């Protein structure tokens, strides 16, 4: 299956580039497909980032997140892929993505991936 393309993430100019501040976004309706069983996986994706020159536009983020609904992917992979796509789209100072996945088969998974600019 094809993964969503980060180019779908739109950005806009940060109005306060000289101030460091954090943006926190919660996407509580995340869905993807287990690549082993074909069953749906549900969870919440939490995104925190400190913008530099660009911020992520929220409607495009919503559409990007929803585009995972038919993608077969592991929790670890999708969390890291979302982080990579956020970083590629807006080049933040730092970012963190946490995938908090619902219990399935008696197991709960939380995956956290972080990025900090050198």
C-alpha cells in the first residue's frame, strides 16, 4: 500500500519567528490498518513542535492524517513517518510525535519519536 505524501501538508509563515513557542496538536481519530491481520488500528496522534519560519496548516494536517485510514503500517513506522513528514514540511526547531494506540489483542502501544535540529 502507498503511504501518504508529506507534500499534502501545507504550511504558512510563522508570524513570530523571533520567539520560541510550542504548538501542540492532538489527532484523536487516527486510523490505520495492521499489516499482519488487515484489522483496523485506532489511536491518538499527539504532535508537539517549535516552529521556525513555517507552521503546519491544520486542515491539510487533518487530511494527511485521515489518508492513513487504508494504509497497512506498524505503529512504530507510522509514528516515525509522521514525524519525518512534519520535519520535511516545516523544518521546525524541534518536534515530537507520540502515537497512543488503542488496546488490541490485550496489548497497548505508545510510540514516541523526537527530532531536534542540530
